[in-house]
């Protein structure tokens, strides 16, 4: 016989937590406009940082690809004379 809260019933309190946090944040942002402005600035800065990171990745990719291919080719050419009798 199982006694207590874990008597086969699943607790769904954890699943409600993100929804309640979102709702509370939304209400605070609607009630206090200064917080909404700060939140907007934070989200805008995060978006700019993400775009800068994406641009850096796009610009760095050709350099990294060529460097990797050159390193593999040099390694292959370095090992070739050792394999021939």
C-alpha cells in the first residue's frame, strides 16, 4: 500500500512552471512600462549580437575550410613517400 503524494498520481506542477513564468513576465511588462523598455533593449541587443555572430561565422568559414584542406593535403603528401618502397 502506497501512501502519500506519489501514490501513482503524476504531478504536473513542473509542466506549468514555464507558462506561469511567461504569464507573470508579461503582466509585469504590461504594468510597468519601464521594464518593458529595458526588456526591449535587451532583446534588441541580443538580436544584434546574434547577427554579428552569424556574420563572423559566414566570413570565417571559407578561411577555415581552405586551411583544413591545405593541412590535409600537406599531411597526405608528407605520408606518401613513406608508404612507397
